[in-house]
C-alpha cells in the first residue's frame, strides 16, 4: 500500500511539473507572433488567403462557418499548429468530433498551393487557418481584425486529442467555462465565441437528445416540432452511427450572417445545442448573453478580440515545428 501511495504521489508531482512547463511554454510562445509578419518575406500572403476565402464563400457561405470552426478545432487541440489539417488513419480528422463534419480544407489547399509558388517555404498552414478565419468573419459578419502571425506547423495529429480537448455539444455552463479556462480563455470570451454558432449547420446527432424520447423543456415547443420533422428518432440498441444524419441551420433567423441574433434566439428558447441554450438558463452566463443580445457592435468587437486571443493558444514559433510544403502532410 505504501509503495502504491508513493507511486501516486510521484505521478501527481510529475503531472504538476508537466502542467507548469506547458503553461510556461504557452505564455512564452506568443512572443514570436506579430501583425504584418509576412510584410517583407511574403507581402501578398494575406491577400492570397483572402482571395480564396472570398471565392469559395461567395459560392457557398457555409464555408465561412467551416473555416472559423476549423480554426477553433485546431487551436483547442495541441494549440494553433494546423495539426487538424494533417491526413492519416489516426489523425484528428478521423476523431468523432471532426469526422465528416469539418469543412474548408480545399480552401486552405488552394491558398497554400499559390503561396508555395509565390513564396515557397515561407507561410505556415497554421497562419493560413488564422487568416482564413478572420477573412470569413469579415466576409459574413463585417468583423475585421488584424491577425498576429508567425505560427509554425506541428508534426503530430492524434485521433484521441479532440475527444480530450473539444467541448461536446452536451456540456453545461460550468463544464464549458472550465474547458475554455484550460485554454486561457475567460467566461465572457467563451460566451462571446459561442456566437459563431449564428452561422453554420449541425447534424441531428448533436442535439437529438433534446428531442427524444421527450422534448427538452428549455426548447421552444414549436421549434422542437420543426426539428423533429427533420431529425428521425434514434434507433434503439443501435451499434453504430445512423445511416441518415440530416443537418439543420444553427441560426433560423440569419443563418448566413455572423451576428448577435444568436443570443436573441437563446432568449426565444431556440438555441440548437444543449451547450447553446444553457448559456441563458445558467446564472453563470445569462447576464453575458443578455448583454451580447442588446449590443451587436459591442459583441462584434469582443468577438474579434477573443478570436485574436484564441489564435495564440500554444502556438509554435521561431525554430519550433516546421513550415509544411503541403498542409495535409508533414515534410
């Protein structure tokens, strides 16, 4: 028993040491980021990314939501190192939160292909993602912000990591707060970034628990009927994913516009995911929701600041990592 206790204590001490090193490196790694990072080494870098974002989003506004989500899923897993872009049977792409639902890879590929012709080996895939998320916010929400750049690309991608780091759609407010806090983001920033759900779609499996077997009382009854007409009831004793998994717009008012009407929908009990509606029903976050609903320009300003901060999570800079030639493969 004594040896077991010593082993446990040693493991706890090691965990604390790893955490301290992790926090220290995260704090120091952002020093290599700066606005205009490619001004001399690749002047057209940001314009090239913006060109492809505009081209694809013009064809399908849903790509804007996809690129913002792609940046979020990248930064919350191993930091903003473009690990989410790597292909492989055991990569993050194949993890349950990502498989079949992430969009925008072809936009990153197109931008990277031209950048490698114009400025070979200079612009990282991680920075392309950060620029693309900003350009998407501008394209569908008139939300513009300068992106500090200088990120480098990681060379690891693991299927398990998204499950350990991304907040699932059934989290309550306390769990959401703690999840974002582990990434250095505040409660207000968590609620503010959730406003990105004013664009994009969600699969029925992400919220079916609110519809079946009984309707979640925090869900508007008429909205529930609408959703049930789209989303079939789960099959009892199913051993795998459903063969049919329809999608629904996350915002039924302005589904192609990044705006603060997301918070108005929460007031109407029309938040799609549990993790959406709980922001209003929880006393922890309800006041922030109401403030964001009242003042669109103020929310937009906070959203831009939170995106900048999120883009600095555990970045690789300097000589860390690499600059991938192909965003889907390590060099």
